[in-house]
């Protein structure tokens, strides 16, 4: 990642009301799937509470940073995702949706 992305992520983390690290016991394909399922639940519950999330990928994608992120959590396991969570100052536009006819598959 370029330095600009790292600087933007750093500012976002500094200004975030809450940071969350999603970790798993190991770093296998099964752990990645479990992390994805946990992330889905986390994002759905956050949305119910009116919260939004932003992903800070660099600490998880950069091989040198990932162990340091896990050390900061002071817990066991493998860090899989770093998120900023917070309430938006104003609601954003709804995500665009495709028409049902474009995605419905009939046998």
C-alpha cells in the first residue's frame, strides 16, 4: 500500500470512536470463513444500532504489521480484520440495488 493510504488510515483510526479487531484462533481457511461469518454478524448488528464501519486493511495485509496488531490486542490468536466503528454525523445515501429481474435465477 502506498504511504497516502497508510496516512489516511492512521487519521481514521485516530479519529474513530471505537476500533475493533476481529481475531480467530488460527489462520487457516476455516478460520478465514469463521472470521467472515463473524464480520457479517457484527456489521448487521452495528447497522441495527445505526453504526457504520470502515475497514483499515493495511495492518492486516502487511506481513510486518499483522503480528504487531495482534500484540496490541494483548490476546491470543490471529488478527483478521481491523475496523473503525461509529455513528455517522448524517445519514448517507442508500447503497444502490440492482433490479430483482437482474439477479433472480429461475430453474
